[in-house]
């Protein structure tokens, strides 16, 4: 058994994170094994699902897509689960987790073909920009869990965070922005109801030499000018 650090420090933070990831790994292994999702063709992830308004509506409209929503707030997850149970949506799951820890905890065979990031915390103060979820490391981590040709759907009402995300996605080797792509499903989320306007970005996960079946596939060539 791993010894628990006895002081408030980096070691304690790492210990607690490792404990959360270990718990998540066990829970997700059971979930995906029971649902038989390894290798499934339609898997969707919403990071920061709030109360589950948007994802529940999507799941109702797409019964063949297995949907997972994650959020850090326990009461939000409970509300999402209540919506799911009321509608008997067995292909919809809500899990309490932080985005990066969730990706670290997924079983090896799980790859998503759609990931939604709707109105994430913009951390508007410059000194807090490092806390924004969209970072080069996160985009690399996400690419490892998205099928080649899969898409990231991002939406925010914060102009600064939108510009930040455009820059980071455009500069990342695993992602290409699709400026002409259409948003796949419109349904107001809990947060979107309070917004007067917003901006959306759609990016495709490109192919790499390490991807199985890559062959002579040519690179995709969309982007924001």
C-alpha cells in the first residue's frame, strides 16, 4: 500500500491525484466492460457537462451513440443522472471527474469520435491563463483518446478564450480546424441559456504515422485563415 504523505505539499497533491485516478480507472474499467464499448464506433464525451441538459437531449436524439458526460461538481452529476434515469437512457452516463484525470484513467481500447467542450471556465485574468483547460498538453492527451477523423467541438462566449483556443488548436500537430463544418446538434445548455452570443470551433483529429490503417492517407487541409 502506498504511504500517504504527512504534510501539505506537492507530494500530497500528487498522492491525492494518484488516488483519484486509481479510483477512476477501476470504475471506468467496470463501466466500459459491462457496456461492451471497447471498439464501439460511436462514442461521445462531453467535458464539463454541467447539469446534463445538452447531453441528455443529444442522447435522446441519438440512441445508437454511447454518451459520457463528466463534471467536477457532485450535484451537477446527480442532476444529470436523474435526467438519464427519468428517460431510461441506458447509453448515457454521468461521471464525476476532472477532464485530464478522466483521460488518464480510460481503458486502453476506448477512443471517442466526438468530444464536446461547451462554455468551459475562461479564467479571464492573465495570471490564471495557465489554468485554462485548452493547453498544448491537453490537446495532445485528447488526441490520444480520439479516433483519427474524430472531432472536437468547442464553444465559448469569451472572446479572449476563443482566440486562445483557435491559436492553440491551429498550432497543434494533431488537430486541424474545420471552419466550414456544421455544428452537429443544437440544444441549449444550462450555461448557454444565460449567454447573448458565443463563438464555436470545430477541429478534426488528423492522422499520424502511428495510427493503425494510416497507409498512404493524405493529410487533411482545413484551417482558419
